[in-house]
C-alpha cells in the first residue's frame, strides 16, 4: 500500500467525506503524519489503520471525544483495540439479531390483527433509548401535562409500520443535522432553520410543539447527559449545535 495517501485518496478508500477527514484532523482524532513534495499533508498506513479504528468505534456508538481518549491511551495495544472492537461487534450483532426477531414477532401479531403493546413498541426502538427504565421518570416529570396526554393518545394509535417510519425519519434527521454541523452550517441560516423546522415537526407528531416548546425540548439535550451522549455520539458537539439552531430559529419566528 502507498504510504503517502492524499486526503482525497483516503476519503475514497474509507468511503468517508473529505470534510469528515478534515474534521478528524482538526480535533486531533486522525492527523495525517506526512507531507507531499508540494507540502500537502499525507496519510501513512498507520494513519489509515487509526481511521478504521475510529470508524469502527463510531459504528458502535462511541462519541468522538471518548474514541480519542481510547486511541491515545499510551498503555493501549493496537491488537487489544481490535479484540475489544470484535467483542463489541459481537454484542451489537447479538442485539440486532434479537431486535430483528422481535420485529418479526410484531409483524406476525399485527398481521393477525393484534394491537401492539408499549412493550412491543420498545422492542422495535430498543430498550436503551426509550425503554422502561426511563418511563417512570418521564411520567413523574411530565405525566400531568397536556403534552404527555397527547403523546400517550397518539402513540397508542400508531402501528408497527408507523414506528418503523418514525425510526427511519429520526435516523435520517439526526444524520442530516450532524452532516450540516460538520459542514459548518451556521445557526440562523436558511439551511439551519429548515433543519430546525424538520426537528420541530418530528416532535409535533407526538404532541403540539410550538417554537417556545421546541426551545425547552432542545434544552434537555445539553441539560441531560443521556441526551447529550446520544447526540454527541452522532458527532462531537452536536447537542450544543442543535440547541443553538433551535434557539436561532425560534427567535426568527418571534420577530
């Protein structure tokens, strides 16, 4: 393998964007260690190996800051990283297999005309995100609000297909938000405001969410470490960026 790859060559090799590589360089996550005769930075085989480690940990849901800490640990062995990643991937495969089996069961029950229970909905979404361990806390905090009543009524009427569409829409929205942040989209810009409106609409399907409510909801993304970890797992700093985007969009609608 050529030991002096350009950023474009590495982007094509690893199927990532040049902008992503520039961001990884800027935050010290994957820093190209060489220089071409023309002075451009180049990647060695070791740099590419580190990039693949980063991409594997990202696929496993680790936030970029934690990945950097893991890879920069002077006591860590590269082979140990691979063994750890293999173990985590095995756990992910087992989890996804269990989820697929659960979805198959739900599809079978819906085909037979059986309504989905909240427990079955959780099996589609995954216990770690909307599971029972947070249900009591949510009810205690919001159980007397109109939003809770609306959400309870609307989700009770949702089908398995509805939940799958919501899951796909949510994943795409979060990916688009992360991509916009990494491209340097500024809060208050037309693109950022359009994303903020998509985000508000994703909440509005569960309960009425005006711009003031949207600001309150977004504020939990930085106030609650579980939400922060989820969004920053997409891209470092995403939680703060969403709060800024939502706030700027709300101020424009107040004007």
